[in-house]
């Protein structure tokens, strides 16, 4: 068998990385793309390789000739690489190849593990395409398949309209196996004719689609299952490929990006959201309106505040919509600079960051209320995170209200991002009828509404001075049109929201029970949020190693919060997902966690010594 690699392209979408380097010489996990492709061919005994070159041709040909002397290379130069597309490159190659054996066609912007090529080589069919089930993040040519996995339609990007249905389509990997006879006759004739006489600036899949449509070719599909592969068209694709093919670096990549992992295939127990909201109907409505929403500005802040008050049933005059709760933290740092601040320890990292000199009260997990009142005597500002993150500790909202009422000169900041899951009455409801002007309620809506990507947050205060400060700090169009439309839509789905909150509480019980049965878990603490805190029977260092292994081996991300406690013990904060996801986490931990005899959890007494 021979191999044909199409590598003439300029790699425009990969700029600026390809300004001074051929695209195939970019590295993934310390190895160039072309080296990975040739390694796969070597494993299958394929050493006769044709490479169509164009952009930076000498750089590519010199690299492969020097690095892979065991291959028999033939270089076919496409002088018009900047004016033609891959159909012309492929036609040039077909005019020079002697088809005395089958052909393996590979585009040069692919990263794949050897098992991918195994699927193709082991297929009993003469003409085969490797395909994968379509999912968001993919682009390019897709195909439709018959029940027998025969390609029935080839659809290039030019034929994918705005209403195109991808749900039953498959993405081509751009790796094909063609028989000797098919290459030498049918494909050669139409490919060269089309490229020379009709259009030299289109994709070769156009020709394959015509042959399939005219029933002049039968191309079977091998559907990729769990095998790893990645197409690298732009720098974002390069990042995804680095994550997939550098397992040891996966945890570090996730921890450094703080999100943005929707295209990495990770089961995420680190970031917290309502798994049962928004509903499929809401998502369909958002999808339908998306083109208009992207092309139009949102409303003024006054209108946005009103819409938020309708969604949360907060009093309009006290309600302020934010572009995520994180928008307010720089304000708090500025407003209360130089003031004596009291915060829980541990807690959400933004509070110690904006108040680095703050005094603390202990959440062990569990808060000693007498300690809070005693410590608060010297404070100008007291912060309650209720339920607290990462402990899940929940305080009585009426106790907080009484605390604020008894200290009118103390500013009380209450973060209620998880309150819907706690069974407690939100302080925001209490404020609606109780004029406590020294209270500021902060709320991230990502956790309860399940839309962290929309960046929705809220502030509520009955203090006219604070309200004026918020209005002054809030920029025009602080929230996008998609987020605004979501607030409109959710008004019709309030019963579904309440049901989703109840389901989440039930799922929290399932997660608690699942974790508690794990030998590596020492204790799971009560939680009023949609996450739970688990203390492991591992020291902090071993907990960090297990956390990294879960991502490396199982693509499961759990939040290691051991450093927040400073005891040397290992702690996980685990987001509530679904029972089936909880089972996947359980199985992965059972597989990867060290045996109990291999570790000893340090005691506090031992740490003191």
C-alpha cells in the first residue's frame, strides 16, 4: 500500500503560527504533526509515501528526508498552492502515481493515535472513509450514512446552510483507503477532469460526493468510537490537540484556563451549575433566535434591571443586573478599601483576593456563631457566603438578618449564589419586606440557572448610596443580548426551574452516598449547595496526584481544595451532576485511587509534631 499526504496549503487559519513554519512542523506533545503521521504509517508497514508540497516546501521535504530516512518519499510540488485548493493538489499527485497497489489518503492537519489507522487498515471493504459522530466544535465536510454504514451523501461546507441539520451527520477525518482499481480508473478520470477543466479551487470531497450521488462509487464508513483524533486548522484546534495528546499536561491545562473546556471532552465536577436547567425547549428557543440576538444590541441597564427583577421576583427598585457576579468584586475592593473586613475561612477565592488584610472566622466545616459575633465587634464590613464555598455550610438567613439589624453601622455582604439548594429562605426575600439598608446581597446566577456561559449576576440593596454607586460603576450594555433573551424566556419556565432545583437536591443526596462509599473518602460533609465537600483519607499531596490522574486517565475533573484548609489533609469539592455521572466518577476513583494500605491520612496531632 502507498500513502498520499496532502501538505501544500498555506495554513492561513493557523496564522501567525505558520508565518515562519510549515503547518505540519508545529508540535503537539513535543512531536511534530508530520512526524506523528509518518510514525503511524511506519507501524503499518507503509514506507512508500507521496507528499504534495507547496508553502515552505523545502522546509518540509528536508525535515522528513532527514528525520525519516527509512521512507521512500516522492515530492510533488504544487506551484499554485496559494491559488488552488486540495482538489488540484490531489489531481497533481494522481497524475504521477502508478497505481499498482491500494492508496491511503491523509490530509496533513490531523493528529490521531495509532488505533485510528488500525480501524481503516483492518476494514474488509475496498473503499473506506474514517468518520466520527458530529459534535459541536467540528467543521468541514460531513457525510450521511445508510443503515449499513455506506456513505450516501457527501456534504461540503458550501452546502451547509444556516438551517442545516448536523444531528444525524458524521464528520470525515479526511483519512481514506481507496482500492488500486478505483484510483486508476473512476476517481482518476473525474478528479483530474474536474480539477483541470471545471474548478481547481474546491475540495476533492466534491468529486467523491458526485461519484456517490451517481452511484459510481461505494464508500464504506468506519465510525470512530473511543479512539483519539483531532483536526488542527487553527490555534484553538492546536490547544485541543495538545490537551488530547499530552495526557500528563491535561490537569495543568484545565487549572490554568479556569473554564473554556467545552470542546475537550471532560466530565467536569469542578465547575458548578444546575444540570437540569435550562430545559431543552428553552435551548431550542435560544437557538432559533440566536442569529437575531448576535446581530442586535441589548436593552439599557434600567430595562435589564427590571427584567432581572421579574425573573428573580425581587423588587425592581433594589435590583441590579451584572455581567456575572464577578463584575462586582473590583467595586467592593474600591468601596471598602481601608475598612476592617471580616470574611469566612475558607471561602470563595475572590473574597481573600479583594480583601487580603481581612480578619477571618472559621468554617471548619461548620461555623461557631458566637465566634462570628465576637470577631465582628471590630469589623466595619462582614461577609457571609451562604451556603459557603467550598464547605457547603449553611447559616440561618434570619440569624444573618438579625445580625445586620443589631449592627446598623456595619455593612453586611451576603453572597447567596447557592441559596436555592439549601432549604433556607433567601435573605433577598427578607429584604423585600425589611428595610435593612446596611445589607448588600450578591448572587451568581450560573449555579442555579445552569448558564455560566451567559455571565449573569445580581446585586440587591435597599441602600440608596450603594444603589447609586452600582449604577455609576455599571457600563452601558454590560450584559449581552443572548443573556437578556434568556431572562425573557425563563419567565415561561418557572415551574421547570423549581423542579430542577428539587432534582438537584435529590442528586446531591446520591452524590453524597456515592462518595461516602469510596474507600479513599474519609468523610462527606453536609451541604446546602449543589456541591459537596469530601475529606479524603489521603494527604494533600496524594490528593493532588489523584486529582491529576483522574484527568489524565479518565478525563474527569474534580476540584482539589486541600490548600484552602492548610491542615495537610486532602479535600475535594465535588459538583453535583447526575447519578450516571456520579457512577462514572466512582468507578474512576476506584480504579485509580491508591489502596488503603498504601497511604495513611495524617492526623492533626501528627502534623503538629
